[in-house]
C-alpha cells in the first residue's frame, strides 16, 4: 500500500479528517497528504511565537533573564501552567517561553506574545516566506471569539459548547478563513528552519530545541516513535481540532520535520483514537524519509 493509502486509512479508522507533511530537516524529499490545504493552527501558533522570542533575544530587545510578574486577573485561562494557578507568579521571560511550549501554557504564551508585539511575530512569517500562515492574535483573542460565537457567559461555557455534538453555532476559530491558520507544508518549513539554526543564533537555536524536546505530552507524535527516538514537538488542541508539529530524530539518522493536523468527526473533549492517529500518521510519513547521517554510514 502507498504512503498516501496508509495515511487515508489511518485517518478513516480514527474518524478524523487529516493533513500531513514531512521533510528532512536537511536534504531533499517529502511526504504529503493535503500538505497545502489551509488548517487551523490551535496552539501550534506558539512555535511562531517561540521563533520570534528567540530573535528578539538575539537582537537585544528582550533580556531573557528579566523577571516579569503575571497577575491572575490578567492572565489567559487554560488547563496548565500559569493558567491553572490562582496567585501572582514572577518568572523570567525565558521561563515563560519554556512554559509556553512544554505545557502549552496559555497565560505564558499571551504574556510573551504581548511583549513581542504582532509585528515581531509577523516578521518571522515574512522572512521565511510563510505566506499561507496567519497568526490572528493570541489565545486570549481566540477565547473572546469563542465566547462571542457561542453566546456564552464565559470561556468555560464556550468550551462546553465546543464539545456538544448537537451545538449548531458557527465557530470562527475552527475555520482557517477566520482563525489562525497555516498549512502542513509551511509548518515543516518553519520547524526545519528553526531546527537548522536559520531563524536564530546558535544559543537561541539550542534553547528552542531544548524546550521543544521537553514538551510533556506523549500521546500524539511521540506515541508513534517509541524507544530511543527523540521527538520534539508542539501540540495544538481546540475543540475537534487536534494537531502536532515536530522534529523526529532516530539515532544516527538525519532529523525529519513532520506536521499532522486533524479535525475529528465528533466534538468530545477526549478522543484517544484521534490522538493516536497523529503518531501513527507521523510514523508512516517519516519512514520513507529516514536516512543515516554520513558518519553513521561509514
């Protein structure tokens, strides 16, 4: 069976629509399945913010060790990181960026995003010619749209509507025309550039790699690559949308960037089959691109 056929089967069996792209971080070759279709970013937009943060540190616009206090009355809601805490917290900018990636901390992401400004984030997209990628604000902006579109009183109620299969509200954040959007191909281009060091200095490239490798969620990309394989990644979840972008590194082989985006047929808050499909699809996309590093081939 062809790779495309395997991917179609994986998504069908999981009850999701899926889009995939994989490419070597260095070198040629690619595997794609709907690779140029517009998709909803969800929290994968935080990789763009990470890239912009690294550049701002390189340019001396942000001191990564500067402490900043995030207050509970101003921080974005969410299930993890500062979003889940009740009191004011003081951290450095680089620790906020770390929490933004490792646990997908919404409050930390919005604090870093506001500090950078939309121009800094857009500059990363412009410099890498990511013309199909649009970051329309941060997570707090998504939450405001959700509350408006669901006619809810608060964010928690809005998310409850997202998990109701009988709900009929039109949700802009779930439509790549209105929300932050990208394509699988553009996300692997970003991940490859960031991993190679084309986006930031060697020091900040090392920082970006470190935090992406430290992401705590193992139920998507990493589920497809057990054992000694290193998987760096960033998940994205919004209602029926479940995504992950990352870099997969087998021992003594060239790393491969991979992006998997899905939209489940049902809107339950937990859909394990959709999560597992991301790892399986990534495995099938990466497998044809595996290649030993030169020193390993001798």
